[in-house]
């Protein structure tokens, strides 16, 4: 029996907020659900280190990941990724993938080019999170191509590096989006959802995309602001509380039924009521 798997567990973060640090503007409804405090992030990295997990990047051979190797990712490119997340990653000896919304680079609350270059110099990986963070499934094909291509070219031109990885904005994806992303030149595509449970008797592969099931596509575990260290440990074992599983299933069903625009409106209304 082998200890090798084809893809590792991939953790998805957004903001890492230091005490009293304000969140940036231009955020979507519900973004605060993913605001992880620097204190909790430190505790999670400490847990990973204690349990002998090692972070790797997409530049590693995708066929030889072990069960103790993980990917740590950050979406949106908020400035706290540089001021709070980077020092903690370095302290514990981890690397991270940072997916940038090209249009927001240098805006208030978001990293500028100098900070992004320092991430690269520290051994981190930079990828695209779309040009303007639009829900791609809402767009015409020409608009999708622009979102995917413009962001990649903009980052490459300003950073002088090949941008090979993409985090799908807002979690709305289908086979057409994946195909177009590959055609645009992205080799590694990161999704938001966890893979579907495999049929009985089938061996699952952590990280495998349920949207297309193709190599180079990574599903992720979204780390939430209210997670305790026990809940984090549970996620690392591939489990979740039953109530949470039901909520995620309901949310995904609503997303499929309503589509991007209607789902966003419904989410804003629910958060206001809450």
C-alpha cells in the first residue's frame, strides 16, 4: 500500500488580520467569513509544523506528493498577506501561493508591486485571481478570455515572471471555464470546493477537482474565521461537522440554481438579516 497521492491537501485563506487592523475596501459580501486572525493563523501553522506537514508549490512534480505535503494559498492580494501572513510563513518555514486580483494591485488595502516582488524574493508563488474578480460564469466568452488573459499578461509584464496558476474568482466554475483557462496558458487551476465523496470502494485522491477531474486542477479547503484549532485539525483529516456539510451542500445547490448574480444578491440579503 503506497503513501503517495496525486494531489495534496490545499488550504485556502484570504485575509490574515493583525489586531485592530482594518479590512480593505472593494470586498464582496461575506468576505469577513474568511478573515482569519494572525493569532489563529499562527496556531494553525504551529499545528502543521508539530504534525510534520511540509508546504510545497505547484512547481513540484505533481505525481509524487506525499500525505504530509500541503499547499497554502491566499486569494485577493490584500496587503495583510504581506504584513501579517508572510512573516508567519517565514517563521514556520512554509511557502504560500498568492493569487492577485490584477485590477486591485496597489489600491488601498491591497499589495503593491514592491510588496509582491518581495513575496517572490522570499520564495513565494504568485498567480492570477482574474483581472477584476468577476464571476466568470456570468460573462460572454470574449469577456472570459479578457478576464483570464489580461490578468496574466498584466502580472507577467510588471513582475517579469511567467504566471502559470489561476484561482477561479468567487468559486463559480464549469468545464468551459477550465478549458478556456488552460487555452489561455494556465497550467494549474485552483477551485473553491472540496471534491465530491467517491463511490463505495473507490480510493479518493485529496485535492482532485470534481468539476473536471483533470490533472493540474486543485480543489481547496476554505479556512473560516470562526474555526477553532480542533476544527482546523478536523479539516486536515478530511472531515467536517454534519451541520457544516449540510450548509455547504445547500449553498452549492443554491449557487447552481440561481447562478452568479442572483446568488450574490441572495447572499447579501442573508448577511443583512443575520
